[in-house]
C-alpha cells in the first residue's frame, strides 16, 4: 500500500509542475499578445505606425515577466 501512496504523491508533484509550467506559458503569451493587439489597433486608429506597436509590445513583455514573478512568489511563499 505504501508503494501506491508514493506513486500517487510523485504523480501529484509532476501534475503540479506541469500545471505551473503551462500557466507560465499562458501568462507570457497572453500578456505579449494583448500588448501587440493594443499597439497595432492604436497605430491603425491614430496613424502612428509602428511606434505604439513597439511601445505596447515592450509593455506586454514587461507585464508578462512581472506576472510570472508574482506567480513564482505566490508558489514559493516569498514576498
């Protein structure tokens, strides 16, 4: 019986790691995609191509890394 519990515990750890990795990937993609979309949309609206696209792309990258750092802090209990 203890062997079965050890296998379940190992699977739970693997499942948590996969969930965390997919959450990080989705966070990165979503933040950058939103920045790209807003930049392109505002460039088309205001005729400032490509400056707002570049600015919002960088802003999306910065927000993605901040979101990932926040996620890591929550998972590890750091402040």
